[in-house]
């Protein structure tokens, strides 16, 4: 008797909840240890994102973190650095990819193609974790992989703002991440609350509503005052800080309590 495929179930459940605009909480992983993933799952987080773009991860690290996520039945995505990292992330069992600097429909079309088997160019293998080491048959693996995958585009460049309709119209896009940090840097803003950044967020939110695209955003903490504004703009999934950032916040709070005691 075939065992229940909890791996694809966790992936598909994340995608379903994101598309349904359920309120989701995740964080970036910047540490190669599997322990933060297990702890975050126990704490009730909905997903994690392995941050290959801004942390020193190699293929072996990604593989280990995907294993931890599978054991915890927690959806784990990978923020890739470029197109070459997509196949590794998916073969290791990622629930999807978060792709930086999607500034044109052509780039997004290339990403979607690289992620998908049917009507795409993803190289086939059912021998890695994603295919349950060959347990899944040829068509079954293709069907489950394509059906449960989440493709998330990071909108974080001024150039993307004038192409939002074309970008969001690309078939296969699951959701969009509002990259307020990079937008702030590129627009010369001093913070994410500066008027040019707020205007950019509003443009992204308006386009997302037109094309029914779920939105994600990063926040420093769950008590961030921007949460109310972002939720009103249509954001339903939040990436709070990172595993390192959460550790720093908790450690700083404990130090403060100890010193005041």
C-alpha cells in the first residue's frame, strides 16, 4: 500500500491557502541548520523561505532544509538567485520558488517555463525527493509537481511598475511579493513609508486586484504598524524577519527583561 504523500499535500495546501487569501505567516531561513524549520513548524508558522539570495546556501544546505520541512510537513519555498537555481530547489522538494527582480513578462514567462513540466521546460527526473525517489510514476510525478507548485514573483524594481499588467497576465503566476526594500533603495527613499514607495505599493496592489493575484510582503515583526496598511492593500501572506532576526529579537527582549529585573 502506498504511503500518504504528505510532501505534496503540504505543498498543495500552501498553494490553496495562498490563492484563497488566507492569512499566512512565514519567515526567511538564513541558517543551514534544520532546527529552525522544526521549531517554526512547532510554533505554528505556515511556511518558510530558504533565502539563497542573501545567505550562504549550497545545494546540500537546500536539500537538508527541504528534508526538515518535509518531516515537519511545513511548506518550504526557495528564494533563488537566478534561473539556474530553480531546478535544484524543485528537485529537492520545494513547495515553490520566490524569484527576485521579475521586471518583465518575458522574465516571468521564462520562470514559469523552467518550473513546469507540462507546457514548460523543467528537466524531468522522478528520482529526487520531489518524485519520492522514483516511487511516483512518470505521469503521476508530472501531475503532482505541476498541480502543487507555487511560482512567486518579486516586484521590486521601478522598471516593473510600468509593466505590471503584462507581468500579472502571464499564465502560471501564483502570487507576487511586494519588494519594498529594493524599491526603497532604487527610488532613493529613506524608508519604506516614503511617498514614492507607498505609491509603488499602491500601483502593485491595484494591478494585483485587476488580475486576481495574491500578494505577499516582508515585515520586521508581527507588530509592525505597516501590517494594517498592507492588509488593506491586499496582502494576505507575510514573511516576518528571518530565523536570525527572530532570534535577535527574542534575545534582545530577554536581555532587556534581565537588566530591568
